[in-house]
C-alpha cells in the first residue's frame, strides 16, 4: 500500500491533464482506505476506513463533475490548453443551463473542482474522516498521509488550476470563507481532544484551512509555501507522538501520561520544536508562512479577506493553547501512568530517531 500510495501521488502531481490527475487522486484514496484498515481486526479501524472512502466519494463526485464541465466547455482536459483558453470563456454569455437557470460556466467548474478539494483536504463539512482515521493508521503512516501528501492534494489541485480560478471571483470568495471557517472550527475542536494523535489530526485540519484560504485570496505561492513547511513540522509531531505511544505501551490518552520529559528527552525536544513551528514561534518555519498568510488576508481590504484574517488570527491563539496543552499533559505534568509503563518507558534507539 505504501508503494501504491507513492506511485499514485506522483502520478497526480506530475500529470499534465485532468484525467491523469483524477486517476492519481482516486488511487491515493484507495491507498488511504487500505492503510487505515491496516489493523483489520479492529472494528473501529474498519469503520474509519469505510467512512474515509465514503466521504472521499462525495468530494470525488464533485471533482468528476468539474472535469466533465471542463471538457464540455473547452473540449479538452489538457491543463495548458484550458488555461490558455480560460479568458475567452470568462464572459457571462458562457453558461450552463440547469433547471431553466443560467450559471456562469467557469464559476460552476471552479466550485465543483473545489468540492473535490474539500473532500480530499478535509475542509468543514467533509472533515470527519480525518480525526477518525487516527484509529486505523499506524503512526508513521499518519506522518506520511496527514503531513505531506494525501490531505494536501486538494490544496495542490487548487494551486495547479489557479489560472482557471482567477476568472471566478465568486469561487475564490467561497474558497476563502470555507478555508477560514475550517481553520477556526478545527482549532476550537482540537482544544477539547484528549487523544494524542487526534489533537495533531485536528491541527492538520486547521492548517489546511489556512492553505485553502490563502488560495482564496489569490496567494497560491504562499499557500504552497505553508504546505511545504507544514509537511515537515507535522511529520515531526506525528513521529514524536508515535515514539511516545510506543514508549507508553500503546496508550494514546494524554490524561494517562505526564512526567515524560525526563524519560524521553529526545522525543520531548523534537515535539517542542515541532509545536513551536506549528504555533508560528518567531524564526521557526511556521512563523514565516502563517504570518505572511494573515498579513496578505488583512491587506486584501475585502469582506472575505477580513473574515479570513480575524478567524485565522483567533485560530492562532487556539493553536498555541492545544499545542502547549499537549506538551504539558504529556511531558510536564505530574505522572498519571501505571508504574509498569513508567519503568519500561525509554526513548527510541538512536538509529531509529535519526531515520
């Protein structure tokens, strides 16, 4: 499933047309289902895998309709041809007729493509699969899928199709509002979670909201910059969480941990670095991308830009809260674990840590 996942992701990223992108898109959804179902004897893992597949189907149906709309209007699925001809079809007299109502063709196509991104990048409404998937994923897979690749496919697709989205101001406003609401909603949900991996999962959902609304305010390069930064510090957080869970005999409840800073010093240092980058601490990678996203949202001087700026700014405070809560409950608070777990607790071997 790992090799399959990598193959389909590369296929999606390197495709120069919508068909190849769609095949890679569906393939990573399949690989995700197989990986979530890794512990196939667990009922919850089975349920999470089925939920992920069904939620993905909703988004993928939107993407498929968007690709069909592109072919109907442009008579091709090739990116370069569509982008070159987009300006010619941006006029109001190019429309789709549905229930005797006229809808601007480019706007309909962009919103349908965005529905695909909502399903894949776990935006509000289709976000439920992301935290539930934690039940089935082995932790290194969480780092692979949640940090760098599958969940950011939606952001990549919007950035890849940016020449098309620029001809639909309505679609960009929708993208900005959805991204801002997701960043706020996921951050507020994350502060109430007690499962170590679920907190980091909701954090991923929140950061994806930032990337989406950065695309909505037409700053695609900044969105991809945050995507790259997020991949590294989120992978670090997931792998550190895996180290903690392994050391604590597969315990994931933060309330049953505590006092691990002296027992797992390397893991604590790595999680601290990842958390500081996540909250946007000065001179960490997250600071440079999150700060510029909020700054650009503020300087749009539009209703959607201000909405994104204020929700994004409030989300930063919630992000800081749940990140430090995670660090405190896991590493700094007085211990709440069983004595046998504390006695067996140790950092991963140096070779595994370096890998």
